[in-house]
């Protein structure tokens, strides 16, 4: 039997480091992997430890790094390889952020 890690869906709010919740900060500090979008500020990404694996999955209107189904699969694959996976989204992941789709995994 193998152990599967956990995926945490975290919103980065408006992008200011001092507006992150303590829980979001703690998850970022202890993450093995962070899967993040283009709306996450560089200041917040600077909180992620150097040893952490980072996957950029940003989307713009006509340019998608990965389609949503591949982002979902990436999260599942990471959960099989790592203990703590953070899906970091700009703003509130449940307001225009497809958070509901990613939680259904």
C-alpha cells in the first residue's frame, strides 16, 4: 500500500504578502510542490522555499500553459509523488477561479 499526499487549494488574495492568511503562509512554507497561476504576485512566490518544486500553469485569454484537465491531472500526479501539494491561485479561487472544478478531483 502507498501513501497519497494532500492537495491544498490556496487563494493568494489581491497579491500583497501581508494580506495572506496565516494558514496560507504556513502551507506555502511547508509545501513540497506549488502549482500556481499567472495572477499570483512575485512577492508571494518569493515566500515559497527554494527546495519546493514549482509548476507554472498560467492562463490568458488566448494562451493557456496547460488546459484545465491537464492541470487537474498534474495535481493528482503530484499528490502521488509528494506529501503536500499547494494549488496557489490569484485572488479567491472560488470567485472566477474554477476552484470548484479543482476541488472535485
